[in-house]
């Protein structure tokens, strides 16, 4: 660290103590030194040491080795030291989960501290530590903090619920935190309300269909009241939440607008933009003849203009949004053209955006000014900006007919400057002007032709060639000009080649006598010498046309062209509507729907503007109005095709968790892959698989989208049937079920004994539990919950113990499981941590499930695919095991395995040795391929497993062993 | 919401890194450095999307602040937050520089923990923060003090604490305006606007209720129609030195500090508030009508052959002769291939600055209704560069002692019912300063 050394000198200079000295040590052995200092008795020294640790952490050094020593410093009454230790914990707890437990006690104690600042600090930090064992302990303190007497603690606890939900959604639901959070919306403190709204909005986003943010006129009223009182940030949270509401009728819509408009005068631009979003959305519902509608339109302009005097970065955000607003409601800013004039010192990103808006606002009234400005910009330095300015002049000509002549002459002036890129850009736009106003400005062609040699960009060359071909009859030397292009035909880009081909054919049709040779030349170049199919095809078509029916050829090639539209590059209306609902957000900056750049289930919902409903209608039949309004945002099926991001959509659909489903494959697998790394682990995962084996890719991606909520039916649907056709296998019901074992002894659970096992029945995973009450009193109120686990197992319903369990009574329960719960890799892989609650206490135990219950019924792979996949999986992923003392022949083994959804695909006998090839598919879409060698008379089998996720191999082997031996 | 916040020095070394969300990996820090700070081509947008992760950045001198997220966050909010973060840091330790950041990194982490929770901005008013985020830590607070802190941080009036006492109740009002102009070479105004700020320094005891009045056209017209209200004419804060006798001005738009009751402004157009203690910006406004342009620049550029330019610039001051403008500077751009410049000016000093490609002409003072002139001969090196010289506009800087928008403060009344001081006991000062914003004339 260069700067660290320099700062070291600084320290020696002044006597003033500064923090920068902590950045200094880079020596070897510093970890040992720090360790010693952390364990020092002196408080000051400890603090210094922790600061050094944090400094190293910032710079990116790994100081996780100091974990126990730093945690030891946690018990202190020095708040600054405590905060530093907490900061360290947040960074490293995840990598040292067992150690992190050491900190729990202090956290729990701090949550009871008399000082509200410390209570809040503890609950805030605990929520940031993503270790399962800690979250278990978080629930109780969080519950207390949510009802704390101090608003500072409550507002911190509200956000903590969102944190916990991010770690373990199920836990938050089960613990009833969502209801407490909803109650906080009516809190007396505005900041608590704002944070509760923010937390609920975020949680609701990942449950698109839940009615979590149950917005109704009463709760809206509460929000609007809090809006006046809370911090600027709180106002943003509330406004963004309000924007998701759909008012019942125009009257309600108007009254909300009236209460939101004062926000337009807020100094914070984000508050202003969020208010604009609410108004733009709710305006849709107001009748246009209403006076208020006009007033509102007028009120919107000034604040939008004021945004342009903010800092440049905010100006950029504002301009991107104004671009949308201008497209949706051009009337708002139609008189404000001048404010979008570019300033010499504006950053380039502001300049380019302003230019865009200028063109959108250009009209007959202001065109003279706009043109003068654009001409000025065309002389600037930045190439991109100049090009855009030149193009803008052309667009003005097309948009405002009266100005066309002036625009053309301006463009000609610019061509005279001979600045290469200006000339090329001008020629491209002049082509469009010709198309818009045929037979009007062709007199300039001569000037254009002078610049033929300087054109080096394909687009400009193509434009010029088009012009020459189109007006061949007016250009005396058209044949010479085109011929000159023909010399380097093969070096041209496709765009130019195609244009040249067409232009010469046009020329031939117009002046057939002198150009026969030329046309033959180009046709042969296109059809014989080119390997571009588009070019070849077009060449052949022309050739055939010309040789069979020249009249028809004339009709086709020289047909009248449709006029080009006035507005180019307008955003497609449905997308525009959606973007209007996202004003102020990243989506409005990118001009893309959130699904195009957000991973996972967030932002899948396509927002829509509300439909207009009359108030009369609304009051007469409120249900209808309500239903229409309410269902609008949920109209999920009408999905806008999102910028070629098909994969993203596929994924999004998958991840929207169905509430009660049987095993839906692929979900958890994808989450597992996509958890870390910037580079879109998801994309690479899917992409890789698809590239490797197409059929498998389809198996992964498509199956769940076809039937995202396939209930308990055997999984497979259409695709599964396809797979089955190959073998035509029935389903013998011989799935292996391990014997029940005691999971929770009565000693550990105040008299409750739990034993059980797992089974897969008709495609449903079931946990079969035997609960025995060995205590003296009656047990009631049973509930069960799983910790996050490798395959996302979660109870698909509540634990059905309907009658109280009396002393010495036993009850057998079977609990259906789903595989759509949160995923976390466990060690061992098939470990499951379970919490069972009854009226006495909560008990924890862990058990291991046989992985065979995750083998799905459509796990039979096609032979071809099997072969390809086997080859495709790298050899490193192959593992070999021995199964000893197994006395089955290959036939019997195959049948037995099939009972547990291990499918034999092919059998081969080589030198008295049977080779069985089998496939297995796990509920999360992972395929396991196996090769089983059975030698007659030898009780020892050899099995080789190949899988893209080699860590499952061990578990799968255990299954083989268990199934074959029982 | 915001997933993480990083601060880098100009080399791209990380000074501060705080991650709030699990979806932001450690490699995000490097991704920004590689793709933005060290990018081969200058990044052309303050928002960058790298591998489905969005980065927002602002620069302060040579410090980069970057916020990162994977969600569809409120972009305007993120930038507002980054600016706020800069303000908070500046309030704690002065200039946002590499050295200051390193010297205060513990404090910055503490602040980041407080003002962003799980990526959600929380109370970021320095007044409130300073009550409990101190480098000394909080010691020996009584229970009352603690609950006072928490209620202030979360409360409705987060910007002012209770129990402030001054022996002398005093307040200073500065009306600071910047005039922006873009003029064509022919003297036609292409665009002009004033963006103004009312900055207040208040040293008032207790929880005073204030009411601010100015010559806003809407208020005056309303008052004129509906009979004279008690406020009109009671201009105890007159003074200043506006030049024209304009009665009222049309304000295009204004925004207020969060202490101002916006709903009251919306309904009655009255500006009432409980002020923060010390210095703050009460309001910002923008006007475009009837602006007094303090100076006019008349350029004359003549190209003599390919190697010489003759430039003559006249400036005219346009305000009351009794007032003085100060710090006048005219900047005349010169072509890149300038080899030598001769300047003659009647007033002030002019110099050719080769490094800035401009002739800089400075005049210390100039009274109203005067005129001054500069002429220069610019020698050019012959070039074969086809590209024409872009002729950047002539820009101007100055400071005048009046408000070019014509805004006048009519009153600022202070009410504090619990303490026994009245509006008359408060000493009030008002000052008007007009400065040039972007004041350009094309040539």
C-alpha cells in the first residue's frame, strides 16, 4: 500500500492522532501481532487493534483468522469498539458460522439494554449476520424490538424483518412477523411507518401474488398522513408504495393527487420524481374534461424543469425520465423547449439526452430556434454528439414539414464543411428526407455525389448507393458511379452489397440499353462469388424476374415505397406504459423493464397504468370497479417480450414459488447455481447445459414453465411422457423406505419422542413421523419447520396433529414435503435440521434423508442424450464405488432400482460382465448418470457415477447400497 | 435497495467498502474499478451496468463514490443519497479528500451503519446525527437524553433539537442568485434564467415558528384583490439594492428545505417552518421572466486569412450607476493552433493563457451603466486540420450586490410562544448577492 506508507510519515510529523495510521502495517507476521494486541488487557490497545483489523479488511486483506479474538472484544461497554466488532462480524460471520455463535449471547443481552441506541444497534447487526444458527436466536429479540417503546428501535426492527425475510422467508411467515409489520403501518411515529412500508414493499415484491400490502382507502389515508411528517427518504418509500395502488374511481384518484402535489416542491429530486410517478399514473383515471386534469398538467411542468438545475448525475436521471413523460404526455412540456438547450459545459451524457428530448418537442412553433441550436451543436468537438445533432436535423425535417426545406439547406451547409463524419451522417439522413418528401429536394443530388469518395462507413455508402439507384434517371453518370463501387464488391459489408445489387437492377430497369453488362456483372457477383445466402437469394430472385418478365420486374423493383413515419425510435406503447409506472427507478434510466436486468423473482410483475373508471359506475357497482382496477396490475399472462431476454423470463417464471406443489424440478438447482458471483451464474449455468446437451437443457428449463404448479401428480407431464415412450416402463411400487429411527429422544425434548423416516409415494415426498408423549402432561399445538437445506425441502402443509396427545399416547403423522423452500448447501448434503414446536417448548433435531426420495419419476433419459451427456461431463466428475456382498443378478438389481426411480437405459454384456447404464434425475433438475458392473458369481458390484454436481455422488452411492441390499 | 457502497481514491484503491446485501459479492468492488475507473474509454454515463449489477457513481475532486445494486432501485434516490453522504462527511471533517477519509474511516463506517440500513437511507440530517455519532462515543447519557436523541432522530422535527438557548436571538438571510444566459452573436437572448437560493443562518432559542414572505407575484396579486392583509407593506426587512421598481416577480418553481410545510405552501402559498439551528438552505427557486441581465457582451470576431484572427469584445454594465459589480472576468476562447496574442484593453488586466486556450480579462470593479472594451490579435499556426475550430462561447463571471430576478424579502417573522422573546427582539440581517452562473455569449 503506497498511500499507507506515505501516511505513516504523516503520523510521525504531527502529534495529532488520526485513523490513517491503522492502514500502515503490511509486515509479515502482523496477524500474530494483532492477535496479541486484541488479547491485551488494556482497553485502548484493544480498540487500536480492532481498528487495524477493520482497516485491513477494507483494503481486502483476509483477516478472518482473527475471528475468535475479535469476538472476544465484543463484551464491552465502549460503544465505538462494539460497533467496530459488529462491523467485523457482519463481514466474516458467514465464513465462520460456528464461531459466530459465540456472539449470540452478547447480541441477545444487548437487545435488552436500557439504552435504546444499543438495543437498535444489536437488532440491526444481528439481522445482517447471515448464519442460520443466529437467525434462530434473532426471532425472540426481534419480536420484542418490534413492540419496543422507543421509536428508534421499532424503525430499526421494521427493516430487520426485511433482512430476516431475505435469509429465511419461511421463518418470517411462520413467526408472524409480517402481521406485526403490517401493524406498524399505523404506528404513531412517521419514520417507523416509512420503514415498515419499505420493508413490506420489498417483501411483497418477492411474493407477487400475495396480498401483503393490502392497500385500501384507510391504509392509503394513513400513508398520506405520514407522508407529510417523515424524512425525505421516508417520503420516497411511501410515494413509491402509493404508486402501486389502484384507486377505486376518479374521485379517489383526484383526492390522492391533491395530497401528493405539494411534494413537487420538495428539495429532494427523488421525492419530486416519485411524486411525478404517482401523479402520472393516477392521472390516467381522471376524465380529460375535468378542470383538475388541466391544472395537474400545468403543475407538472415547473418541477420537471427545476430538476434540470440539479447536479449532472441527477439531471441525467431526470432527462431519461422526461424522455418517457414527453412520449406519454407531450402536452406537459411543449412550451419548455428552451430549457433543453445544451450548455457548452454540460457533461456529454446530459448533452445527448437533451438532444433527444429537443427532437421530441420540436414543432412548427419552435422549429426555427431548434434548428439554429442544432446547427450550432454540429460544430462541436465530441463526435457522438455532433453525429446525433446532424441526425436530429434530419429528424426535424421529417417531423415538421414546414421546416424541411430549411433543414435540407442546413444539411447542405454542413456537407460543405467536409468534416468526414458530418458529411456521412448528413447523407444518411438526407436519404430519409427523400423518402418522406419524394420529388422535392432531388436538386441536391449533385452536391451529394461530390462527396462520394469520402464515404467510408457502410451506412453512409449504402445510403448514397440507394440515392443513386433511386434517382438513376436524373444522374447522368449513374452507371459510372455505381460501377466504381462494384470494383471492391467483395470487401463491402453486406448492407452495402445488398444495396448495390438493388441499385444496379433499378438502374438497368430505367436505362436498359447501356447497362446490360453492369447488371450481369453484379448478378454474377452476387449469385456465384458470394457465400452470403441473403445476397445470393436476392440475386437469384432478380435474375429470375428479369429473365422471365421484365414488366413484372419493373412493378416489383420500382414499386412505390410506403412513406416513412414521422416519429422514429418511439418506445413501444406497452413498454412505455410499464416504464411510466417505474419513473425514477433504474428501469426508467435504462428504458428497459426490470425483468431485463433484475435477477430472480423480483420485478417479474409487469406494472400497468390503471384504466379509467367513472365515479358513477364505481359507486353503483363497486365490485366491478374494484375488480377491474385490482386485477389490472396482476394481469401477468400478457407479458411484453422483454428485449430478447427469454432466458430471464423463463427463470423468473420458475422462481415464482407456487404455494403448495409437489416436487417441481429445477427450482432449487437454479438457485443453488445462481447464488454467488457477479457474472450471472444463472446464465452461465443454463447456457452451459443447453450448449452441452440440448435435450437436457429443455428438461431443465422448459418442464417447469409448462406446468409451474404441477400438483401432486407424478412429475413429468408432456415431457415426461416423451421420455417414458422409449422404455414403456410401468411403475412397480417397490420404492425403498428406510426403517424408522429415533430422531429426537424424549430425554432431550421434555418428554416428546420423535422417530420417523422418509418415503416417496406417487411422486410425493413424505416425512413419516411418530410422535410419542412420554411426559405426564398433554401436548398440543404442534408445528414443524425446516431449516434451509440443500434441496429446498420444506413442509407443504402444516403438521396435522388434530387431537391433543395425551401421556403415553403415540400418533403417526405423515407430512408431505415440497422442494421449493430456501436452499442452502448442508454438510452432509442430505442433512435436514428440523424444529418442532408444541405447547411446552421448541425442540431442534437433525436427521438425514435418503437422497432416493428426491429421485423423480421422469428420470429416464433417452439413449442418445445419455450418450452425449456422459461424454460431455468431464471425467473429473466421475467417482467409483464398490458395493460388496450383493447377491442379485443384473435383472433383479435393475428392477429393484427402478422402484426407487433409478432407470436402466441400456444393458451391455462384455466378457461375462453385465454393464448397466442408468439415469437418475433429482427434484432440483440435477441428472446423475451411472454405470453398474455386475459380474456373474461375484457379489461385489462396481459402480461409476457421473454428474455435473459431483458432490451428490456419495449420497447417491449410499442409496444404491441401501436399495440393493434391502 | 442499495446493496453496497464503495469509496475509491483516484487510482482506484478502495478506501471504504460497506456491503449491505447478500447479492453483492466481493468482486463487485473490483468490477467497478476495472470497468469504470480504469476503463480505457471514458465512461459516458453515471449509471453503469456490469454483469447485471448496476453501479451509480459521483466524483468529488478525485474521490469516487459508488453505490451498487442488483435491484430496480429508485435511481434518483441513490444519487440524492450519494450527495447527502458527501454533505454529511463534509460536515464532520471538512473537504472530502483521500487524506480526510482515511483519517476518519472509523467514523465513516459508523455513519454508514447509521444512515443506511439494509440499503435503505435513514435520517441523514447532520444536526441529528451529531447528537449521537461522535468519535468520543456516547458516554454518561441520562435516560432522558437518550430518549430525546431517539425521538429527534425518528421524529417529525428531525432537524432541530429541543432546548437551544441564545443570549442574543439573531438571524441572517442571504439571497444568493446566479444568472444564466445564453446569447446569440447578434445579441438575441436564446435562454436566460435565474436560479436562486435563500440561505439562512439562524441563532434562535427554543422551537421558534417562522414565517417568510417575499414579493411573489401570486401572493401580491391575491392580496391586492382580496384587500390588504396585515402583512403587506410591513416590510421591516427592506434594504438590499434591487435596481428596478418592480413590485412583484413571477416565480417559475421553487423547492424547499424539508422543514417547510409543503402542504401549507400548496394551499396558501405561505412559507412557514421551524428552522434548523445554524446555517441551512431554506429554499431554491427559478425565474425566467423580466430578468435583469447585469452585463451584455458584444463580440466581434474576424478571420483574417488562415493565420490570423481579430477579436473585439465590448462589455456593458446594465444596472444603477450607484452600484458596483465586482470580480469581473471575461474569458475569450482562442483556437488550439494559436501561436501568439496581442491584447489591448482600456480597463483591468488581460492575459493570454495558453494552457487554457483563452484570453482572460479581469476587472476588479465596475459601476453601473458603463462600458469597456478589449481588442486582441491572434496569430495562428497554419494547420492542415480539416476540422473547423468549434468557436466556444465567450463566458463571463461577476458578482453584483442585488438580486437579478428582482426578488425582495418582505418579512421574516419569528414566533416562540414558550420563551419570552418576540419578533421585535430578533436581530435580522438581509443581504442580496447576484452571481454569474453560466453566462455565455456565442461568437
